């Protein structure tokens, strides 16, 4: 008889509050790191942003570097998991490609701070974390490569990879090209440009 899995301990109110505070710290860190750069933000700044002291931050993270690791590893995992979900749910390659475009547009418009942080501070990560981020990024690219090749049989893998990176460059320019308050038409413009760059019918 197989051993039963132990039941998960229900979260106490203290656990819930700690998880909420941790989430608040990560949200504040994303904003501050994007605005000032990792090196210019102190733990005291993170604490002040959520109404606690600098030393109190240590109850949630051992150091500032650990916050950066969680942000960049976390968003890389989010992209990879989301991309896998798209290609699993849509067996028609053209539909999967369309939904990959929508998914990446959602990311760029919902999480512009993460794009800024990665552009500026990825190399600040410890080696192990940086390699993990790079590996997940490569896996995410390959989801696009496979889908692009399935959509256009004449496209080789190397060219598909170049195309995928070009699409990311276009969409990930949003935090810089659109500014802090994109107009209502910005997403539509970027989608049209992406579809045009891929040579897809509008």
C-alpha cells in the first residue's frame, strides 16, 4: 500500500501576512530597480517603500541580491511556463504563433519594469542564477523557433531563431519607445509591426 502524502499545513494568518509582505517587497523592488538600477537601491529603500525598516527586510530576504535573483528567475520561469502552455493548447502552428505574439505583448505591457531590470542588471546575478535565467530564455526562444518553422516550412532553424530574437527586440522596446504611459494604440501598432516583420497576413 502506497504511503499517503502528508497533508499540507494550512496557512496561518502570520504566514499569509508574511507572504503578502514578501510580495509587496518584490513589487517595490521591481519598480525601484527599474527606475534607479540595482546598484543604486538600498535595502532601506525597499523597506521604506512598503513601510518597514531596512533590517526588517532580512526577515524575508537574506540580502538585496536575493531579491534580484527572485525577480529575474521568476519572470524567466513565467515566460517559459506561459510559452509552453500556449503551444500545448494550440496544435495549429499559425494559431500558436498568433497566441505567442499576444502572450509576449501581454508580458511587455504588464511587466515593463522586468525588461528594464534584465537589460541593465542581468550580469549582476550570481553565476548559478544567471545560467538558470539564460537556460530558461533559450528554452523560451526554442518554443518560438519550433512554432515559426512549423508555420513556414521554408524557414530554417537558424533563420527562425534570428527572427524570434528580432521579434523580442521589437516588442521588448515597449518600455523605452512607449514611455511610462503608452497610448491606447501602442499595442495595436506593435502587433501590426510584429505581424509585418514575420510576413504574416494581417
